[in-house]
C-alpha cells in the first residue's frame, strides 16, 4: 500500500463520494485523508469511505505531509484558491471541471502548478475512459471519412431554486460551466484529432442562450463552433432543459453516435459506439467493456503521467484545458453571462485570497525618475493586452506580487478600455499610492495641446484618479513648437494632474529643443523618453510615427544626458524566441520589423550566451536593455502569466560591458 499514490480529498460532496468509490478500485491510489468545511462532515465522510484522517478545514488537509495528491471538488468559484494553495503546498492536483471560472483563473492555476513543479489535470473523467480512446481511434483511421459536423449535448432539467449551486450566480451556476464544458471539450478533441492534432481551438464561437431573470445564469444555451478544416460543431447545454444527451459525428463517408459519452460505465461494464461507415450496409455497434471504475481510471491516469507533470491526450493536458476555458469564455460573452466574482466589486483580492503584497523574494529591481518621489520598478507592464477585468486582475496581481509597480497605458488603447481596467484594478485593491501609472495621450492625428488637455482629463476619469505619475505624449507633432507642449504639460503639472512627463516616439533633437525651452523659462523638462530600444534593431517601424533609439548616436545621447529611457518592444516582440528564424516567416510583422542579417547575428549570440548562462534568449535580450550605461525601464507586454514568468529572470542576468558590446556586434 505504501507505494500507492496517497490521495487527499478537498471537499466531501457528492462528486467526492463518487471519486472515493472509484479510488478504492484504482490500481495506483489510496485514500489517506479528507478535508471538509467542518470536522463533523469530514468524519461522516471518513466513516463511509474508510478514510483514516478527517480534517475540519482544507488548510489542515494541505498541511498533511502524507498527502501527495489532492482531488479538488469544491464549487467552481473556489477551485482557483484551493488549487493554487495546493500547488504551493507541493501537492499534485486533480481539479474538478471546470478548472476555474474563466480562462484567467485557469491560467493562474496552471501557472501555480508549473512554478511549484506539481502535476495538474482537469477532471474530465470521460477523457480517461477507453471509450474516448476508441472514438479517437475511429476518427484517426477515418472510419467515417473526413469529419464535417459534430453535435454534442449535455443538459438536464432542474427545478429552480435560487439558493442551489446550479442556479446561484455567486457559485458559478448555469449550464455552460457545469456541463456545457463537456460538449466543448469533446468537440475540440474530435476536431483536433481529425487534423492530426490532440485538440483544436475554434476560429469562431457564436452562442445564444437564455439567462434566468433572477440569478442571471444560463438556464439553457447553445453555440456553433467553426474549427480549422471547415469542421463545424453545434453544442447545447442547460440546467433548465432536457436534451438527448449524446454525441454525433458526421463525416464525408458516414457517421458515429456515442449514446453515453459523459459518464461511461461509472462502476465498470459495457458501453457502445455506433458507426455507419462508407462500406457498412448497416450501422455496426462497437462494444467497449472494462471492469475498472470510471473514477478509478481517472486516478490511475494521474499516477501514469505524474512524473512528466503533463497528461497526454485524450486526457486533458494543460494547454487543452486553457483552450477549453477560453472557448467557454467566448460562449458566455456571446450571451452576456458575467459572474459576480469576475467584477471589480467582488474580485478585490488575488485568487489565492490573501492580501495583495509584493513577495519577500520578489526579483524586481527599482530606479528613480527626476521629480518623482516613488521608486519605479525596472520592468514596466504594458496594459494593452487585457480584455476583461478578470484577465487584467490576474495579470496585474501577479506582476505586483513579483515587485512590479509601474503600469503603462494610453488614451487610445482599446478605446479607453485599458485605462478603465487599470483604474478598476487599482481602486479594487486600494493601491493608488503604491503604484506608478504611466499614461500616454495626444496620439496622431490629435497631437496638439488642446487635444492633450481634453484627453488627459478623460484619462483621469477612466483611471479613477486625480493624477498620473508619468505622462507621455504618445507622438510628436513637429508642426507645433515645442514651447506649446512644454507650457501645457507644466500647467498640468502645477495643477497636480501630472507628477512628471516625457515624450514617446520623439526625436532626440526635439527633446533637446523641448528641454532647452523649459530650462530657459524655469519650467520642468522631460524626465523620460519612451522610444523603441532593444538588442534587435527595428528595421521597419512597427507602427507609423514610431522612433527607435538603438542606433549608436541615440545611445550616446542617452549616456551623455542620463535621461531615463522607457523603451517599448524591449524584447523585439518575439524575435528572440523560437517563433523567429530565417526559415520562419509566418508572422509578417516580425519579418517586416526585425528580420535582417545583423539582427540574426545578434539573435545567434543571444542564444549562445543564454545556453552558457542557463537562461532563455529573451532573458539575455532583456538583460541587454537593463545593462545600458543610462537608466532604462523596459516595457514588457505579457498576455499570459507564463510570459511574465519567462521575462522576470532577465532581471537576474548581469552582463559585463564587454558582453553588451559583443551582443550588439560592437566587439
């Protein structure tokens, strides 16, 4: 028994009972502990399932050193907190579906598992059953030709009860998350296998649904998914409507019907798949029989892939889970379904439910800007890649916990949406005096003092603040004398709306003229410039009006003036990853802006040095920017947490002056 995987069950509801029953029949696992919200419930569960240790809290369960893996079966909104805490406790994780309330939560859970080197899998038990493996085999061998259309349904009729988990907004009620996730997951599996991949993500998601008028969760809903390869799936779900729950797959030469796709033989036994192929006169029935319990197979799947920290398809890999959650988000968005826990009023703490604070071992470094009393993190997070408060909050919380305090936004980003999200996050966490807001305005064609003033005031409203720490003119307008810009910026500085200011995509000659005028009038000059700067030379401007500062003349100017540079695209937008290369030309922007012989030489040197240092090439590229002989505060634009994680090590790479020259082909 001692060599079997020691499981702890976090929550003791009905699904935990089903798992415990299956676990007892598994080949690889044993139940050693359970945790509930009360000691009484835990002991009642323990007595029924012969569980030796029963805890009255989830914290006690995670503190048990004997427990190696946990099965999390709390209501959906609690998955993120306890999965993250389980990862931090070093426990391997099987988390009930849906793994989180949305893609950002799923991302945070999976990133916590990666950072703590533990296994994690979303508990779609049907994906582990041999029936699903047989379905995959049939699709691969083209038993029905090329897949054309998939129909998947999973729903049930439940009497309305506002306090029931399945109807309650606060508990993630409704059909899409509860059982609609199955229909999406099998559609993505089939569409992927049909194209020789483990799964596929839809190109389009068009949903309709009916929200309950009282709790605003989906009573019933449907969606059409269009996949690559011209494969279409129709999915339907609900907690207020019955369907014929099953899966039908139509191909160019036949069809497949799975009558019991979701809970195939819970306690072992036979299930069937019906197939009508091109050469079949009549439909044929394929029987899949096993003596193993469904949840026991799931537990054994965890044990099978534990060492590699990643399940293999058709079981749920982490990338499969992320794609599934993103599709569910798109379905919910199309019907206007938002949960309370996704709003600024409720989502006021990080997902782990502890107060937001910089970690004691945070890797961040800091610097100062003339005229600004706050320290500024050497890495600045761009906030133009977030589309919802849930996404923004997860990304910003993580950056702040790693010591980052400077956030870069702009009046034009997503029509003001980025400013609003940043403002909501700062207010929800009461952080205004602990963060540095870098905001930009007066972008072409509205680059003039009057537009700057109007935009600044609107930006402050969106940001829900009285002032911006650093204000950048987003573009220059050479037709307007620098005096006019200097005068209006100083006016706003005196009024307290701006602490310090600078110019983004300004020529250094115009910066000199601006500062000379300001000095002659006893006014404040620019404290920083935000032009492009990276190890890779920008061959062609990313956007119209962009200016780079990577050339020798510009570098000399910054070194002499010691003006702070806050460069955008500091890692050359993916040029120093495997996405780029002389033979990789799928990304047209990457090719246009960064591909050149000298840049590929720099890239080769970055890869060479990264190998010697045991870091990623992007870490070397970022370290190059940080190692300049003048103040730099590079902007990074991570879209997902893993991009933040892979950027941060650049802070710890110390480059010598000789290495800096060598990387840039100066030596």
